C-alpha cells in the first residue's frame, strides 16, 4: 500500500511523461516497487535494477542471530516479490556479479540478467580544495542511511567492539556518524559513547569527508554494494572495512583499502591511520580505481547495455495492438465499423504471432467472431464497465483512508490501470483521429478523408472546428498514417503538410458477404419481397449532403422518358427527411413509382440488390474511398460514378464516370448505361478482372506491414 501511495503521488507526472513522447524502455530502481508494474503500460522494454538481492541477505541475516531479527514470513514475502520481478521484467540488473550469482541461485529468472556497476559522481565527490580549513581533530567517519538495519548494526558493533580499543590508543579521537533518519537505538548509543558525534539529515556530507582522517565501514551483513566506499575513495579518504562490506566492490586488501574482520585488528588499523601512517599511495590507487570502474563515465555503458538488452528483447517480442473503437455506433459511421471488423478478421486469418485488443461499445462488437488461434481480446467501453471500475476505486480509496492515507486511485492512477489492463504497445485509430487519452502513445492513424476542408458547408461550425482540431493534432502525433486511397494520401499531404513517406495507402476491406453470389432463384425471391421485379439502378447511401441525391433525382427526372420504361432507381440507407430536396422533387415530379427508397436493409438484401441491379449509380461529390463502388465491382456489376476524389482510383476501367455537379452530364450517363448493352458487358468484364484488388488478404498484409514497420522503428534504434 505504501509503494502504491508513492506511485499515486507521482502518477500525474508519470502519465504525462508516458504520453509526451515514445519511450524505448522503462527502468525501475529497486524491487520493492514491483507493484508499480501493475500500473505501467506494456510499451517499452522493462528493466528492474536490484540495488541488492534483499531476500538473499535477509536469509543470511536470519542465520546469524547477532545481526538482527527478521521474521521468516517477511523473508518469504520479499522472496516472492523479487521472484515476480524476475518473471515480469525483460531485464534485471545487479550491482555486482556476486549479486547476479546469488539471484540466479535463488530465483527462476525469466528475465535476462546482467551487471551494471553502481556509479558515483566523481566530479562531485572530490578531495578537499587547497584552501579548505580542516578540522584539526582525529576524525573517524561513517556515513549512510542511519535507519537502515545493516547500517544501524554496523554503528552499534563499531561502538561496542571497536571504538573502545581505538580510544585506548588515541583518547582524543572523534567518531562521527553522518546520515539521515537515525534509528532510536543508534541515537541512544551515540549519545552514551564517548567522543561520538551524530550529524543527522545534513544537506551536504562532503565537508565531513574533507575533515575525516579515516573512513570506516564495519558492516556485518547487508546486500548489494556499499556506495559509501566509492564516495570515500573518490574523496581520497583512507578506508577500513570488513570483507563483507567490500563485497562486489573489487577491493583488495592493502591495495584500495584495508580489509579487517576482527575487532582488535580493525581498531589497530584505524588507530594507525589516525596516527598519521602513510597512505597516499593507497588512496591514489583507490581514486584511480573508482574513476575507472564506478565513475558515471565508466559505469554508464554497463547500464546502457542493460537498457539495450531490454529494447532488443522488446523488439523481438510480438507486438500488441489496440483498436480504439469507442466512437463506434452501429449505423452511424458510414460503414467504417464493418470495414474495421473485416480488416481485423482478415488479419486474424493470417497473424498467429501478434496480439490484438479492441475497445468498443458492447453493442458494436458483441457478435463479432474471429478465427481460432487469433490472439484478440475485447474490452467494452459501456457505462456498466465504467461503473464497476468506479466501485473498485471507491473500495481501494476507502481502505487507504482507513490507514490514514490519502486516496490512492486518483484519476491518473485509474488511467494507468486502464492502460495496463488494455495491454497494448501500439494504437490503431481508424476514424480519422486519435482519442486525446491515447494520442501520446505509439499510434497508427487511419485518415478516411478531409471532406470538412473541401465542403465546410456540410458541417456545423462546431463540427468543423472539432474535426479540424482533432485531425490535425492526430496527424501530427501519429507514428504513421494509413490513408484509405491514394487520393486521400495526396490530399493529407497538401492540406496538412504530412510527408508522403509518413503515409501509406491501404484500401479498406469490403464486407466478406459481397464475395458470395446468391443463386438466381433466391435472389429473385428476395428482390420480389422488396417489390422489385423489373430492372433497376442501385444507389446505396445515407442522405448526407455530399452523397448528392438531389442532383441524381433531378437528372433522373430530366431523362426519365429516354430510359427503359420499367427501369427504377432504388435507394437504400437512412430515409429522407420530408424536407430533403430529393424527397421534395420525388413528390413534386411524380416519381414515386420510379424512384424507390427502401430504407435500411439486411446484409442479405443488400447483396441481392448489388447482384440483381443493372448498374451501381454513385454520384457522390466527395469520397475518401467509395465502398459501394468496390462492392459493385466485386459483384461483377458495371459502375456509373463521379469522376472526382477517390472514385476514379477505386473504379478504374470498370466505370463510366461523369461530373457530379453537372445534372445534364449525370442524365446522359444514366441513358448511356441503361440503353447500351455492350457498354454494360464491357464494364462488367473489367469489374471481374479488377475484383481481386479488393481482396481482404491484400489489405490485411499491407496493414500488418505498417504495424511491423512502426514497431521496429520504435525499438529498432538505440535510445
């Protein structure tokens, strides 16, 4: 709980850092913050740096009664926590090869292990300057966290077993213990012992080193490496320590320091140094040693190697991609929801290595089915799920308050927990923008079109402002942009200045249903139930302004006398409002028997309409892609469509095109497609040749190529 409270305090800053830029790696210092792993998103190679193998040194402690008491259950808990760290991290680093070996014996390590020496800032810990006025007394110094049990034991041991012998030789000697939060037992012992000074919570320990004649580390147990020894070496103070205290430092007796394990010899060595024994050669060797092994410059490459290992491991692992579909409401996205489902399903037929996650309203995807063996997880964004999370937060915060702590699961903590639950490395946003709460993570953005820039009148001022703000920001922050047509790619380049190399063209995936022909008898029955027993042109589209219904109806009415007498124009999608210009024209010009609006229809009925029509008609003013054109081509049908935006690219040679703003041109095209059998035959043959361009597998492979490219770019270079 305490460690989570610490994380809660810094969670807003951590969340900001995670979303400000893409990180190659995340490094945790000390294993006691293992609970933080539950709140860190999976992106980035994870490194946990062991300052010590605490379970190991506690096990060694419990075997020696004079070195303090540790409950076996506490040791088990620490060992279990450190075991989890070695399983959950990509790389675990140790301060010495000795600790690495101890951990390898104690744990079943999944993580890769390595050693990175503890560093000391040798430019900060320097010998006293020439003008420093030194304390004339004979000062023996010990520094450290004075509440840390091994340090407390070291001071108590020194005061009881060693210091009296030193004072017998040199009664004027002074022992100074300098450090933070001293334990009560240490405070009492220092107060009772002669010639002892306790300096607690000082802002700078260097002056105490500059005054010291000898530095002592009389430790009997502990883990890791004593950084205090490196500090003393860097400041050219002679060191006397136990063999245990020097573990992992590389120290040799009488080379960098004196190793003394018996109280009497320890005291004698201290007294000798205090008496002015020559030690310049040794402190010089120690100074050079620490510069060459533990200075920031010397130690940094070892730490860098740990991070690079974690990045390499992350790069070699399968990626986990999140599709953010929280915006999805069935029937309100112009078919994007179906195209997204088809894309994910097509990827599922191919990819058995990587993981995929979907967050969406339950109603939008609860009936989706995916191939067996495809690693996909559905997360629902509905109100009920949010209520459950809120109740969990309430309980956890109530527990924290019962311990007198501030609430732990604040907004930033809840966001971190949600990101961890979603378990993703990359985000793919398919609706033209990336949601603000995900925009900072590595992401792929699909831009369908920039219609609002070309036809601002089709949007309210609020809609225009929101689209422009979200689209621009998302395009700027995206790692890569998928455009659903080459027209859209070039348009985004022109309008937003996005480099072409940052974008790829990948056509969206039509419904799998359109690939399956319906037998003629079943098709005719379905059409008959909809009142269609004569030839018809088919225009499937919502009544949005850019779909251009009014000009199509106007053109149809102008040439209706030149069209086959039984020919109908069939419309589907959202019904016209009564004041829609197209609806008004149909009523006023008496076209109700020739232009039929069927409203929403089932997927089977839509297939029958595509397969039974004489031709698709698609007079849209603006498209980023033009899904009905693709579906008609797959059905082998002729296409009559606009000659603007993406439509010529999608239709290719399977279409007769026209200017969608020219009513007369639309009318002439209607006459031509309905009266020239050879033209329809030619266009149908072209459609059949072209249909494989719309295969789901093709788009899936192209999309996966983008995912892999972004993932490798994230982890394929050194930080």
